[in-house]
């Protein structure tokens, strides 16, 4: 019975070792290149996972992209050159902060347009709700309602 916890510990440690093995360690001769690499892999989106950076993703494509970024950084490419290469290959979707241009206008303007439309619809809705319809009543109807209210008031005061 005492061997069961030991077996579980060994199995869990094997899984932990496999999870660590998924990420390569990259060696840099210059700390500036290390900073550039770290920045870039956190700025590029994994096109398979879509909501993860290539630094966070375990997908094989993300590993390939990390390797390519490493190679380009080692070759002396700057951040913009690496981003341009990735953009040409995978479109601007690969960038977490795509540049402002005609194809990305909806991306940047969309939230403001939706907010504006929401405010307009909210104002229209509130105006319609607050405007009470006016009903014209003649003098005879007015007197009848007044009499009914007085009668109800008398009944409530006698209780």
C-alpha cells in the first residue's frame, strides 16, 4: 500500500518532465538578442492556438516559429524585419498589435463604432420609454374621473 503513492509520484514527475521538454532553451551570445527574442515571441500570435503567443503555445507550428525567430535574431535581424517576415507569411493576424492600414481600420474603428451605435440606440430607447402618450378627454369624461377619485378617497378615509 505504501508503494502506491511512490508510483503516483514517479508517474507525475514523468509528465512534468515531458511538459518541460516541449520548450527549447535558446542560447544567445548577446543579452540584447535574448531581450529581442523574448519580446518577439511574446508579440507574435500562434496561428494554430489563436489566443496564445508563440512563447506560450505547445503547438508544433509555434515551436517552428520560435526556431525561425531565434534564427533571424541570431542573424542580426531587427524586430521590424522579423515582424514583416511573419506578416508576409501569415498576414497581420500573426501580430498582436497589427499596424494601422486600410485592411485593419475595422479592427481599430469597430469598437468605437459599436459603442456609438449602442449609445444612439440607448438614447432612442430611453426617449421612447419616457414619452408618455397624451390622450385627449372631454370635460364630461374629466368630471366622471374626478367623481370616481373622490368617491374612492371617501371610501379609503372611512376604513
